[in-house]
């Protein structure tokens, strides 16, 4: 496996959601001229084969999984004319996903998640959340139904915090790929004229930047008197209203002195959205005049 080649990592457990995530990777792989790497992680301490639903020894499990993964890779490669690598690893699922992503210098990770069980079944699973929090590349989580083909509307929430430009640039890349409209949105919790005017200017700056890049863009401000705990719901409601195909959010690294965005609004968006969510870690903090979430 050549780590100098652009690669997109797809964790595969053969669940419906994992295969949906795989389906969403083909256009991206062609756009970035990337290989796909399919990764199956044998969960450490789990001796039950989730594919065949029966206890097996580790060697037998690895052989069975490897054969099934290679078969899937060959099918995808022939059908979609994309180079596909396969890898089986053993360990904690999120650790191995992060380890492999770093090893192959992944352009992004696309992963389906069925969520946890019981009362929290609507939320994404702990493995996916750990990957989103700790990955150094963008992570797309797909929790809902099968997304439609392509991507017509990308929702880009922004606020007044000083962040990096990575999210806007990623949105522009995807907008060009799909011929999509980027819908910049900001949720306003105050009627303070200074804040409203500053946010309006900032939204226009983002909008103009995107349009100059040759991508269609709209900008809308949502006014609400509700508390900040509803910010994620406001973003999701807006995304549903515009029939979005993707929501793009910015996360923070564990070591940042600023609060983890993943611990508040971002986590709310990721957990509650049935629309795919792309989470992006800012590589470098810098004042660029406008700031995506």
C-alpha cells in the first residue's frame, strides 16, 4: 500500500450503514484521484464473528473476514474503475481506524454508524465519535438512510469565532465536484445591532469568497430567542428545510485551549442529524477575517 497516493479510508463491518458509506466514496475517489482503503477491525476480545454469527478462532475469523473483504474490493474496483486496497486489523476499533488513517495519510474517512443501543439508539456510536474527535483528517459520518445520488446542497454554519479556512475550502472543493449550492447559515440569539451587523458582514464575506471560487452560494441568518443549547437543532432544522445532502462542521483537537466544539454543538449535530455530517479539524489556527464553526 503506497502512502504517497491519495487515499480515502472506509471502515467496513459489512453492515448496511458501512456499505452506504462505501457507496458515497466513489465520486470522491474519482475527484481526488484517490484509492479506497477498506478496513475491517477485529474487535479485541470479541471472539464472535459478526459476519457469520458464530464463535470462531482468531485465525479462522481473520481468513474469513479477509476473503470477504477482498471479494468486496474486487467487485467495487471492477464496477467503478477505482483502485481498492483491503486491510484487516485487530484491536480497539477507533484506535485502529485512527492508526490506519495516519499510516496511509488518508484524505478523509467516510464511515457509517448504526449508533448505540437502547435509549440512545438514535445517537452515533462511541467508536465513530472517538474517530471524529481524534482524527487529523475530515470525517464523514453517515447515520441516516441512504443519501441520494450526488450532492445538491451543502450547509455551512458559521459564527463569529476566529477559526481557520479549511472548512470553507473543503466546501468549495465539494461544491465544484457536485455542482452543489453551498448554503451559508448563521443562528442569531440576540437582537444586539452590533452583533447582527458584524455577523451580516461576515456572512457576506464568506458568500463572496465562495462565489469568486465559482461555486453557487446562498446566505441566510436564522433568528431565534431560544437558548444556545438549541443551536445544533436550529442547524439541523435549517438543513432539513433546504433538503441538504451534507452538513459541514469544524471540530477542535483534544489539546486545544479553547473548548472542544465536538463536546457541544458539533456533537449535537453529529448525534441528531440523519443528514451526513463532515467534521473537519482545523490544521492551523489563523485569523482569516471570517470563521466557520
